[in-house]
C-alpha cells in the first residue's frame, strides 16, 4: 500500500512541477561509501576544493577520491560547520564546540573550546548553527549563543525566559539571529540590533536564510513557504511552487551563482527557482537522489551542487554540459533514437515514442521546461527516427510508421523496419529506400502523402544499415555477421539487377562487425581495423586515405557527420568527436573523448544525433544523453591536483603528511622549505595519495607522477591516485604529480620534498668509528706481526733445539742400537757358550754313561784303572767352577751386573743360588738347568723352592719377573 501511495505522490509531483527536461548527472555516496553516519547536517569547502560534511559520526572530508572521518573527542554528532578565511573548520556538536586545523605534519587536529566555558555552561546539547563574521564565531544552540573572538567566549542565554534561539546565519555581511519570539536581530561587532518583530514571525519557524538582492534577505520557513525581509519589512514571497513548499516543508535555502535559488525540502527533494519564483528544475528520487529528505545544501567553486541527505550524500553536476533526458521517470526505458521536428523533441525508446514541446527561445534544448507525452499507439520497440519532407518516419518493431499529428499511421505493413535512406527528393515527389527485417522496401512520397510500394525483389535479408549511392544507383547495406552488400537497382528502383557480397577476399579485415556510414559525401565502412572505402575500379576495399590517418585502426560502431563537418563516433562503448574546428598541436583537428559517458550507450544499437553544437543527442540505456558541446568546450574549469597524504608503508599510524602545507602557522599552497620531513632510514618505504577536486570531471582526469632523485622520467598517464615506493636509498627526494583532462589541459601540484637519512652504517659517526676500528685493527695487525715474528723466532729456536735434541737422540739411539747389537751379539755368544756347555755336559754325561758299564777285564772286580782315571777326570770337569766364573763374569757384563745387583739385594744367596738365578734370567727350562748343573730335574725344583724362601717370594709370583724387577730397581 505504501509503495502505491509513493507512486501516486511521485505522479502528482511530476504532473504539477514541470521542470527542465534535462537532468544533470547525479552521483550518490551512501554511508557505506564514506564509512560514516547516515545524516549530513552541513556542508563546506576549503580553498583547495576539499569538501567537508557535518556528519552523525564526526567531520567528513572528501578530496575527490578519498573519504576520511575526523571524530570529536566525545565522538558525538557534528550538527554544523563553517570555515573562516584562515582555513579553520569550526564545528558544533552535542556539548562540544571547537575547530579543526592542520598540525605541523598537515593532519587535521581538533582544538576544543569547551575549556573556555565555565563548568556550569558546558552542558548545552546540540550546536545547530555556526556563523562567522570576520573574527567573531557564533555557535547557536537552542538555549544559548556562544560568541568566540579568538580570546574568549561570550554567552547569550535564553533559558531563563523559557524561549529558544531559532537560527543564526551570516547573510548580507551580518549575522542574523532569531530568538523565537518574533524578533530577528542583526549582530555586528558585538552590537545587537532588532530588525523585525512582526507578529507573523510568531507563527512561523525559520529554517534558513539567504541573500536575495541588495539588502533583502530570502527567508525559508518550515511550513509557510518563502519570505522576503528588507530592513524591518517582512513580506511573503509568492512562487509557483508554494503548494509544493507547504506540503513538503523547507529545510534549506541557498542562493546559487547564477542568482537562482535552491530550496531543499523535507519530503520532496529540492527545486531551483528564479527570482520571480518560476520553477526551473526539480530533483528527487525519480531523478536519481537517494532520498527526498535534504538536510543541507552547498554550491562548490565549480557551481555544482552537494546535497546532505537524511541518509547519504548526493553530488549534482549542475554546471555540467552533459544532461540526461528521461522521457518517463518511472519507466527507465532505454533511448534508441531522437529527432527534432516542429519545435518538438521526439525520443524513440524500447517501449514507445515520446514527445515534448520545446522552447524556441532556448538554444540549449535540455533547459526546456515541460514533460514528455507518450504517443498513444506507439508502444513497442522504436529502432529509428528520420525526418523526410518535414515528416517523422518511425522504424518500429511492428513495421514502418509516419507520424500524422499525434497518431502513428502505418507505412510498411510488415513486421520490423530498421531504417530509411533517401533516394531522390524534389518539390513534387520523393523516393525512399527502407531496410526491414525481410530486405528492402521502396517508399514514395507525392501529394503530401507517403505511399509504400511492394518490397524490392530478389533480396530477403535483414538489413539494418542502408545507404543509397546516387552516383551509381546502388544501395549499400551492412550486416554485422554477413559482410557488406551492394545492390544494383533497376531504373524504377523496384528490383535488384545485381548483388555483390564483400568479405575478406574483397579487402575487408573480416566479415564480422562492419558498419556503413556516409562521411564527407562518400560511403565508408567502419571495420574492426579502421575506416575502409571501396575502389570501384579494383572492386576491392582499401583503408580510407582521408579518414584512416584521423581515426586510426579503431573499431567503430557508429559514425555521424554533423553540419559543421565534425565526425561524431562511438567505439567500444566510448563516445568521441573529431573536431575540425579546433586545432591540436600540429594537427588541423582535435580528438575529444567524453570519458564520463563511457559504457552508457546502448550496445549494438548505438546512435548519435548531432542537431547542432549545443544539442548533441546520444542513445543511452536510461534515455537520451544531451551534450551541449559548445558549453563543454567553454566550460573548462581550472584543473586541481593535490597531494592528499603521505604515509610510511607498513605502519598503522604513520601519516607524515596529511594534505595541508603550513608556513608560519598559516595554511600555505606550497611546502615550507624549513619544514622538510627527515626520516630515519628504516622508514624508506612510502605511500603517496593524490587527487583532484574537479568533481564533475572525475572520470576525465588522469595523473602522472615523478619522484625526483629516484625516477628519471615521468610515469605514464593513468587514473590511479596512489603510488608506493619501497626501499628508497638515502637522499633528498621531491615527489611531483600532475593532472590532465580529456581536453589536454595539464596542471602540476605543489611538490613535496623529504629526506631519508642514511642508515646507521652510513653516518659520519659510523665512519669515524670505522676509522678508529681500522686504526685499532692496524695496531692489532702490527702487534700480531710482532708476536708472529717473535713466535716464529721462538719456533725456529725451538725447532733448532728440537733438531739438536733429535740429533742427540739419534746419536744416543745409534749408540743404544750399537750397544744392543753388541749385547745381542754377546748374548748370542753367551747363548752359544751356554749351549756349548750344555752339549759338553751332555757329552760328558754320555761318555760317563758309556764307561760305567765297563769292568776290569770284564769282571766285577771294579773298573779298569784307566777307565777310573777317565771317570775321575769327567767328574772333576763337572765339578769345576772355572767355567762358571768365566760364565758369571761374561753374564754380568752382558746383563748389567745382574748377579752383582742380585747379590747386593740378597746377600744370603749362595753360588749355586746365583747360578740358578742366572739360568732363570736366561729363561731356561728346569730340564736344561738340570743338565747345566749336573743335577736332576727334581733337584732343580727343590733349589727353586729354596730360592723362593730365601728371597721371600710366594708361589703365585713369577720368579723370572721378580728377579728382573729387583735387579732393575
């Protein structure tokens, strides 16, 4: 139900408010875009063009590319704001008032004025108005007015009288304040003067005031419309929109630069009226506003409008040369064709034909006041409009029609007519060829009537692009997917004599996407690789010698020549014109694009209608785009480009430049050389942001940048508004950025210079320390060389000593080896002697054994005397100690006085014991010892036992080892 009422309300408004048919472009910014609160209470702009908005969550700033929210200390809503001549941004919020001003790094910083108020006066709710008169700043709340003069604050209180301060605004070089008791005061230099005390003021609520003319003030009221105040005289201002104001309530009134007035309402959007109260323009949600509750309005330096809405912000390119004509605001139908006939603008849409009367006194048709009317029987797709013989011909999906009064009369009875092309024309008769869904159709005009004949025979193809060439009596037609057709007609134009179909083999780059047009009185083909023309002699297509150098190898979907010889075109959803009236450099023409219109055309059904320089019509997805080309060229605003932020990459809170230059405590246009930022080397990665505040040409502007000291050349042009530099070496750098628009104008922004200190390892202190370290290292090297030399000397001496010792040891070793050899030899001799003794003893024992059995004469009387004598000699030889003495001496010599040392250690040892010890030293067996001592083996064991007793050695101890041990120790 509520949507039904809303539609009725919109229809009611549209039926009563006949505003201009052309609506400028409206850009909407929701709270999701600017990341702030929904409501926006006040608007201002600084000298650099940056916009500021009093928002529910703080102060919003917008520099053309980036939004930023600056919150108050108590994070309250900002209800009002004003800028003074020094750039201070005064704001008022809930229980808060003060101003924003850049700090030394160019970042906006809030300075509260609450501390200047007594404690009892610091609770005052919202500040609804801020008014500035030179050095006096007035903050208006419902119960108090605070006057700040840079020294202190004066307080004007109304709470005791139970009355409210209603409004405070700076108008006509004075601050006007109304106290809610029908008294309006003029405040100037601390002097309060009552201007008016009309009884009528008691019954109205003033919401806004603006300068009207001279000393007259235009007053907007909430429910009672507009008033004029001259001196103390108050009169009602009558307009043709009074009922609209009363119904929708007035929020704000603003005088525009062209001396018209913008009136913003609570529920009906906003209207623009002239001084006589005549409605010029009406903006509401049907035109693209986000909502109709407008709380604040502002006109910027380029005469465009900003609307602070109850939910969001809207920008209206009011001074733009491009407007949008929508035949039906509720039906956002696409516009396909347009024509002007008999001071009427006809627009063919996707759902019918619309017409609006024009004001012949206006050269810019978009400023015509009125509304569109739908032709009753025109419902359906309109493909094309043409004016021939002062009649409007309509190419429609249901056939071909001619407009007769306000009625469409059938002209071609079959379905689908695309276009019309004039064959011949004179005062009495006219012939027209029409392209239809089913081929060609011949139309004749005579007796002020159009008559459709039969179809042109021998062709049954859908032909949307048709051009008649009178020189050769042929019809050129293009099909986007077939190629280029050429038809030779008979003399009566009713039949086709010959048909040609040109494709790649005829010189065309492709059979696809070819569009024919008539430019410079010649038939041309827009191909995928530029403009081609047909050579009749060679029967082939070649690149156009005239147009190819101008238009290049671009794929055009639409070409149209205007009456001045300029070529309007559409290529890949971009609109442009080759203007032969304007030179550009060495070229006799200029190429102008309209970037703000990119992607807004009707794809595959592109259409341009260049009526004259002030009225160019382009088919659009939302109606018709109107271009005042003359104003577009004249309306060249000065380019603006600003460096908005510099911060250290990777750090959360690292802004080193916030967009404002300061010099001597005042905002400056250029950087103060004394305030160059010096950064430690660890902060050598920086992020730069820049933008232009030429809001209406946002899509037209490109940027190029250069970091002097690092970049050798300027960067290529692009629309990017930020740049990162990483790992910059030490040095002094200057960042420069420039902007250009689509008309070739350029502007350089104020450069920003900064210094990156060298790293710690490249400072003078480090170099000094390095020198000290080098000197110390040299000293250490010298000392090391000395020590090395001394060490080498010690090593040489030690080596010499070791060599000497080695030689001595070698000599000793040789001596020892000689001694060992000698001892070994003597031991061999001793062993040989001992063996000899053993052998002798064995021999003697054997002889004795052989002699013992011999008896005297074989009797038992005894031995023969001679035998006895021999046995006696043998026994004496066995008992002889001479050999032992000789053996003992030789044994001691060889074995380091073994027997002597043993005798000294154990004096109780007998000769027999010493002999036994000597034999044990020689490591002889008991059997061998028994033979040498001429005793039995058992006697040897007994002697060994007795020896152990004498030297006190247990049976577990090896006797040989023990003897070696006691003699060596």
